[in-house]
């Protein structure tokens, strides 16, 4: 059975479950969802729309920075749901861009795994509920690069990749994290000396003739298939998602967790402070937290589910690497630290240096 | 009703809507933006009190690591890329404008339209066109690789080269049009006299054609260089982070990195450089034309 | 150098220049009909990307937004700008001579600064008063603001080119201001109004930066849609959308030929403020 038929089955289950409840409360209203691209099963949206008699308008972002900037530039009163990564959660909370969740309206919050209840970045799930989790690793074209080590050296060491075009994401913490890991300071480095050294490395890397430019994690996959880059950084789920859509194109494209360590992240649903429709937003979050919907979501987008109740319904492919990292890999994976104040300013300054040359 | 009052009413009716529009939706926002440059950046980049010159210090390159020339490079690169693109545009526009002006009158409007129409398409779409042409594996990229200009698998974009091509492409029409207008008014007798006097076409151009087309050239430079200096789209799409200009630096403070006061300070610098550039051009125009007033 | 050789050289140059100007557009149109997802190799003719395009709700909405934005802002700008151009002409030597600065300001302002200034301003107003939240409304306002000066300048230029005695004759002929407007000004200004309409329309179609910074979640236009789509590489779908925009521009160009038997963009002021 393909993951799509499973999705349809789960859909039917979800519909049956919802049929008895009175959903007319939001009839005719609109929910504005601001999400990463390629992250939401259209069937889930349709299911929610049908069940509640509402319309969902989706908008997409490609980086946390972009999402944060949009919220600041008026988006705070225009979106009902945003889906930031863990290290942006405190940033959104402290800058007053999001509102607390009403747990009374989220009975399905209990479905979350223990790890995601009361996470370090949001004690008590006061503002956020986990959406999906995954890893950010190295992606490369084996046909072009040959057998290379599972290491960030593919990006940062000219000896490993002397001439094939490669890209880096334009996300300060992600790119500097990888550089930090390669330099031996760990992916979650925060020390100023380490960050400065990492920035210098990225600068040197940027000057290399075969640096193809800054390309974010999801778009870089298309560029790999088209052959315009041979290596970059991406997310495990997106990799598998596109691979399943185009097995031929991805035949030689590999995703690995570099041995120096990489990022594990969790994206979270949050409600902007002045969301036009917070009631419906709560209903949507609770809908996503349903076991069947959670499973359907993961089976569609190939990311790991934070939903304990959904685990039994997940496709087999999700139970193995690269979606479920091995224990050894788990050891090397870290969260990106959440920065603020001077530390954040420092990071942005060194990153501006990288961008300016 | 007195005459004066009627005139005032008439004046209000005609001028007020437009003037108010520009005042409220351009002057006021600009003043607000300039003011923002003198605020501090909050913990997450939004402007906040107290007043501070921090953004200007940061823009000048003073940061946690001491002084660094990164932003200065960006500014210099912006000026350099603007000058290079403008020079190339002039080189292409002179023969084009001259050629059009020598065609039969009924052809000229059509030829001018042919020059202008591509600039009416959206600038994002024009860049998409060049991305198609410069991508790895296209005939043009293959040719460049064959000539040893690029590595075989790299393609011509993203690169500084692609940015310069994009700039020239975007602004060529704005040089051709005023130059054409100048050629149309050209006093041919002067040119003939110069031909009799000087043997070389270069000398003819220098002494007869150039002075007469100078006003058109100056107008063209203003129309090309000002928007080229403020370029955002072409550098972002065709540069891939390799040919960053000050417009990108400013935009990023609002669209990615989030430091509004710093971005506002950068915007102020952009306006200042633009005004200085206008002044320099005006003085240059005056000197070249022997103190004859050049309308800009 | 003989005149003939110069002539031949110039003709060759002109042809090369036309290729340079139209090759990027031609390539976009060409690959939009590609049967495979590539802009390097053409495998065969196909309309599949256009079919996909019109099935995609987001793209259809972006198309609608683009058309609404261009038409609404242009109509408003022609009315306001036309009045301003006339008022500026009438009072240019008197109390309103300072207007020239106001009119030229949007022309010389880099559009990235323009867009950001408007965005921060709208955000500030929205926070305090709850109005002007980003969307088509704010985009229309921004577009009108940069269109108005160009319309005013064109109308003003037309009035300046007229014999001042005409105005006196008109004053003798018609009693009221409405009659004067109806029977004298409007007919006289017709060509200028038409060409400023087309100019304002092309300014709006060409703009990306200002739209980008003043847009809201529900007011994506085609260029904004393309902007986020091309991060994944130029696809035939992107080329197909771009072809629609190119086609509409050629339509405008055709009309401008009909209207004036000449280029409406023939004035150097055209596009002065675009970056």
C-alpha cells in the first residue's frame, strides 16, 4: 500500500471521528496558515476544511528569518498559525509576536511524546505544540562526487570537493553550525571565538570558484536533481519526500548525517499575538494533534511525528534512517541554541560579514 | 464668493489630492524611516528607545570584533558595479541611438518601441530570462566553459558577471531614449564642418557629436545610475550572494536578519549617495559643457 | 572609414542588440512550451504547464491580484496625477513652485528605500490605528504614490507645449471651470492622458520591489509568486507564468502604437524611478 492510500484511509477515519461533533461554530471563516513549503498534505487541509466548513489559505516561507521578518512586518495580525523551528520559539515569545495556547481547547496535546511535552525552549507548552521533527544534514550527488566521507568536509574542504558546484543555506545559525561542527566546536557552538572561526571558514568557502550561491534546504533538492549543484544542506524528510516522487532523479543523491554532528530540530505550531481567528487556530492545532492526522501528516511529508499516539500508524519507511536516526547518529545530533541580546547581535554581525564579501 | 477663495478652492481641488498622497505616503514614511535610524535595535531587531548612533557605528564597520571593512566593501562594490554597468550601457546606447536617428522617420517610433518594450516586462521576469540562458548546460554556458571562462559544470550564473549583464539589460533603454532625443536635435552642419576639419571619426565625435549629445547623455546617466545603484532584484536573483549591493544589505535587515534601525541607517546612506551622485553629475555636466546649464 | 562600412557595421550592431534585448524573453517563452522540466534541453512541444497553471488556485489568485492592482492603481493615479499636473501647470510660478521637489522625490528615490519606508510606515499605522494592514489596499496606495508623479509630469509637459493664448481664448469662450474642463482641457489633454495611462500601467506591471514589501499574505502577485518559486530553480511553470506577463506587456505595447502611432515610453522620464 502506498502512503497515499494510507493517507486516504486515515482521512476516512478522521472524517468519521469528526462527524458527530458540532463543527458549525466556524462555518465560512478563514484560517491563514504560514508554513514551510512542501510540509503539509493537501488532503489534511481539505479534511479540515470539510469538517469545519472553513477555508484554509496557505502561505509559505523558506527560512525562519523570513518567517520572523514577515510577522514583524504586519504578519502578526494576518496569520493564524506559524510553524517556527525550536530555536525561534523563544524569539517569537519574547518579542511578543505570539499568544499563549489555551490548553482547554487542545485535548489532543496529550498525544505528544514525552520529549515534546514541556520542551526546553517552551516550558509547559505554554506557546507551542510540536508539529514535526527531523534532522538537517548533508546532501550530495554520488555520481559527481564519488564516494565521499559522511562529513561536512564535502562542503568545507576543497580537497574533498575541488570543482563540483555546491551550495550553503542562507541561514546564519544553520550554516555557521555546520562550519562549527567541521571545525570541531560542535554544531551547537555559541562561543564567540568559535563563531568567528566558523564565519571565516564560510567566507573562505564562499570565495571558492565552485561555490554556487546560497540556496535553502528545500530548493536545493530541485537544484541537485537538475544538476546545477552537486552538494548542499537539506532536511531528511524533504529529501525522502522528493526521492519518493522522483526515484530516478534521486538515484544517486544521498542524504547523510555527518560524523562531526548535525542538527535535530522540531517545528512547532504557534498562534500570532493578533491572529485574526485564534479560535479556529486552536481547532486546527488540535486537529493536527489527532493521532490519525498526525500519522497522515508524517506519512505524507516523511518527517518524524512527535505524536506518540500516531506512531503505530506510521509507514515503515519512517521507522528507519534517515527519518529515524540510528542511536549512534542520535548521539551526534544537537538542537541549535536559541540566542538573544548581545549573543544574537554578535551572530548577526559575523553573518553580515559573510554576506558582504 | 470672492475670486481668491474660488482660486484657492480650485487649487486645493487640483493639487491637494496628489500632493497629499506623496506627502502622506512617501515623505512621511521617509521621515519615519530616517528617524528609525537613530533608534536602538531591540533584542530581536525592532527599533526601540533610547536614541542612539549605534546603527551608524555598526554600518561603518564597528562591531564586536573591532573594525571590519565588510559594509564598506558592499558600498564600494555597489558604486563600482553601478559605474561599470553605466559605462557599458553608454557604449551600447550611443551607436543604437545614432542608428535609429538615421533611419527614415516612419521607422523610428517602431525601433524605439522595440528598445523599450523589454523594459516593460517585470524585472523579476527579465532576470528569469537570464537565469534560463546562463544556467549550467545551456549553449551559452557551454560556450563559456569551452572558452575556459568558467568551470565546465558551473554555468554563468550566479556570478558577478550575470549581475552586470542583468544591470545593463535592465537599464539600456533609459540611455537610448534620451540619447536618441539628442541625436534627433543634432545640428548636422556642425558635424559636417567637423568632418572637413578633422580626419578621424574619433575627433569628429569628440568635437562635434559629443558636446551636442551631452545633455542627453547626462539625463541618461541619471536614469541609469540611480536605479542601478539601488538595485535589489538582479543582485539577489543573478548574484547568488556574490555581488551583494547596498540595496540587498538594507533589504536583508527587514526581510531576513531583522535589524530595522541598521537597515534604516543603510537606507539613509543610499539616499545620501544618490544625492551626492546627482550633484557630481550636475557639476560634471556643467564643466563638460562649458558652464552651459545642463538640465537634469 | 567609408560611410558604407559604417552603415553596415551599425546595421549588424542593431541586429545583435535586438538579439540581446529579446533573447531572454524568447527563451522564457520557448521553454514554457517544453514537454520536460528543463530549461537547458527542449524535448518537445507541450501545453501541460499552462494547464497546470490554470488549475493552481494560488497562481490564478496571483493573476487576479496582478490585474486588479495594475488597473485600480493606474486609474486612481491618472485621475490624481492628471489633476496634479494641471494644478502644477496653473500655479507653477506662484505659491506652489515648491511642488516640483515633491513631484521629483518619488522619481529619484531608490525603490528599495521607497518600499521599505512604506512597509515600516504601514506597520506603525497598523499597530496604532488598526488600519492599513498589508494587502492589496496598501499595495494600491504604494503604486499610486510612485505613478502619480509620472502622470503629473506628462500632463504638465503637454500643457507647457501649448500656446498660452489658447487658455485665454478658452476663458473667453466658456464660463465655468467645469465647461472649460469638459470642452477644452480634456480634449486637449487626451493624448497625454492616454499615454500616461499606459505609462502608469507599465510602471505598475514592472514593479516588484515595492509590491514585495507592501504585500500581505492574501495579496501575492505573479512576480511575487515567481520570486519565491525560482528559489527552486527556473521551471517550465515559472516560464509559463512569465510568458503570460510578457504577453500582456506586448499587448500594452500594441495599444500604445495604436493610440499614438509612436512609442508611449518615448520620454526619458519613463522608468526613471525603477531599479
